[in-house]
């Protein structure tokens, strides 16, 4: 059982996420981070927003740093809520959807995927396609 | 068709924005960034807020990084909205008005203008004057 | 003639650089930046140094920011030489080998490759393999 | 007697520095900072190094922060010398030539000019042309 996302897995994730982006006619930045939250793989599709490079990476990093989808932090980070302004920590977090952890068969988080380039629903769908491909490959 | 804003175009933009600022009796910081979001030209009018130097530059950079007026991000970045706290990404974004992309005749964004020094409506008017001068020069 | 490195070109570069790394039995981090110095593509081979993620990216960025191999800055950046401590600018430059510009058929720099994970000679060889593949693809 | 560089003076400086750059067939980034070390005016000539944007600004800022040409700090910042590694302070200093203070008729430093884009001798010549134009205008 892998304890870290591999380069081969990251490629599988990337291909699935890019395929999903093309299906949905989106231009995406997609990042995979490893078990330590460090960048493992990154792709920017031609014409994707320049400002989404950093956001895709930060979404993936946020998802690994807290072992939950980036968007799950959002409600707790609102004004008056317990984690208000958590985004300024860790050199910048993103607390809206588009970052999803990668979990191995033992339930250990071994990395995360982040996508940015469209609405948060689309970003989440593209990240999810990558996670699903990771899960499917692991199950084989 | 230019694929990047030129120094001559940046001067045209600056002159038009400063003229508009004087018409409206404003003291402005005005920045032009290039196709990569890098600073191309900058002017601070005498007496303009020191704190608006960075804001003018960040507005222009925000407009190029997302290929839309900086203020268009504002509603989506409010508490409870999908892009809440996006401002912590990219070493700091500004999501209120005053940054506007520069688009060439092919519909490509080739840079952006940012203005800061007064109300956001005034800032936007000054940035808009620069963009209009860019468009007029391109049309000639 | 492309004025910016494309995703397809970045993939060609990555494949060639990873192939070269495997030939030389190296574990590498490899980055491609675009015409604006922004991250276009990144891969970390399994087991490559974590500390080389940032170095690979900074090498590529340095090569684009000054339109020369990162190592060409090294001699000028030594103690007593004209560009001593230039590395503190631009949020961090790397002035040793491993970053090489990508130049199109018009002689325009459209991006750069950076590699880090071994000796600077090996890093340079891996980056060079990526640049050669870019040049070969462009020539076809 | 001005206690701060004005926008009109900054324009005079910019024009003289750009003229000198063209005489010497150079592509330059040129920055003027005010009495507080804050950006007053900036121009990047078409094709000038992207990496020199930050260096031009840091040279000007360094010259004002210490009221001396940036290059005067260089010998003191060498290994074994009293100011070794001073460059890491102030969010980054540049201690090689190309930044020169602007001094009014009372001997007060009211700002500085920074140029970057070629050898340090050429950078210094371009900055010097700007300072000379400032001095000449003040003498009239």
C-alpha cells in the first residue's frame, strides 16, 4: 500500500482531470501534491487563467494540510465562525471547493488534487475526476 | 496585432488616465501591466496616497490574472460567496473596482490598467480612460 | 510561430527530460515556465529531493527572466563580481546551471525549463534534453 | 526647494534616462522612488529583461534607504566585510551599481533613480542621465 502518491499515479490523475476539463469545455490549472503537501505534478492548459496557477496549488495543499476537501473549510472560515481568517496561515490557504485529498486503501491521506479555472463546481468536478482515477487505479 | 502592450501604448494610457484624474480633481496612482502581469509602467501623481501604490499595481495584476475587471471578482469574494478570501492567493489580489484588462483587436488580453487613489468609482473611471485611449489608438 | 510554450510542447519537454533522467539514473524535479515566467508544467520523480521542487521552478523562472541559462549568471554573481547577491531579487533567483530558455524559430524566448535533483551538470543535462526535444518538435 | 521628487521631475528623469538608453542601444527598466523610498514612476522599455523590473526598483529603493549610490554598498557587503549579507534586509536590497540618489539644492536626498537591463556600467550611465536631468532642471 503506497504511503505517498507516485509519479505514475499523478500522471493518471492529470490525464483524468484534463479529460474531464475538455469534456466540460474548461481551461484548467491542475496540481497534485504529495503526502507532505509538496508539489508533485502540475499542468496548465493553454489559455487557463494565470491567476489560477497559485490557486490550484493552494487548493491541493489546503486539502492535504487538513485532510479534507478545501471547500469543507469554507463554512468554518466565514465571519463569526470558528476558523475565521484561517486563509492567512500557511502562506495562504484556499477554503473554497476544488481541492480534494487522495486517500489510499488504508484510509491514509497520501496527497491531494487541486483544480482552478472556472466556477468552483467545475473546479471540484475536475479535481474529483482525478481522485476517481486514482481510486480506480488503486482498486485494480 | 500586438500580443503584448508596448511602451508607447503604456504612455498613451498613462496620459489619458492622468488627464481624466485631473478633470475629476483626483490624485491617483496608475499602473500598467503587460501580458504576463508584470509591471510595464507606473505613475504616482503628487500627493496621491502612498498606500495606493501597491493597490494600483495589484488591481492591474488581478485584472490580467483573471482576464476580467478586478471589481467583477468582488461579489464572488464576499463572505458566503464562492470565492471568499481569494485575495490571499497570488501574493495578494484586489477584488474591488479600478483594474481593467487591455484587449487587442483579436480579443486577446495583452495587459491591464489599475488605478487607485479615490473612491472605487473614481478609480474605475480613471482606469477606464486609459483603456479607452488604448482602444482608440489601436483602432486608428 | 508560437509566442508562448503550449501544453503539448511542455509534455514533449517533460517526457524527454524524464527519459534523460532515467538514462542517467537520476531522480529529478522538472519545471517548465511560460513566456511570462509562470509555471506551465511540473513533475517530481519519485524520491527526488523535496528541496529541489522550488529550485527547479526558480531555475526555469531565472532563465526566462533574463533570457539566458541560469548558470550564465553564476560567474557574475560571485563575491566581488558585478551582480553579487542578485539572487535576493525577484523573490529568489538561482544562478547555477539547470535552467535553460526555450527559444522559438524567430529567436524569441517563449519560456524555459528548469531541472534540479543532482549535480548541476546532471541538472543541466536533463534540462537540455527537454530543450532539445522542444527544438526538434519545432523544426518538424 | 522641493522636499520630495515631483511627478514632473520624475517625467524629466524618465525621458533623459530613456534617451540615454536609446543612445547606448540598451533595453532598460527604469524606476524613480520618492523621499520615502516608495515608487513614484516606472517604465520598462519593450524587450527589456523581465527580471530587471524588480532590480531597477530595488536599486532605486536601496539608494534612497541609505542615501548613497547602490554600488557604494557593494564593497562593504562582500564576504568578510562589515555589511555582509545586508541584501536580505528590507525585503531585498541591491548593492551593485545602477541606483543613484536624487539630491536637492539644500543637500537633502528627495528620492532616487534605479536602472537595470544591461551591464552595471550601462545601468549606472542610464541612471546617471536621469539624475543629471534632475539636477539641470533644478538649477534653472
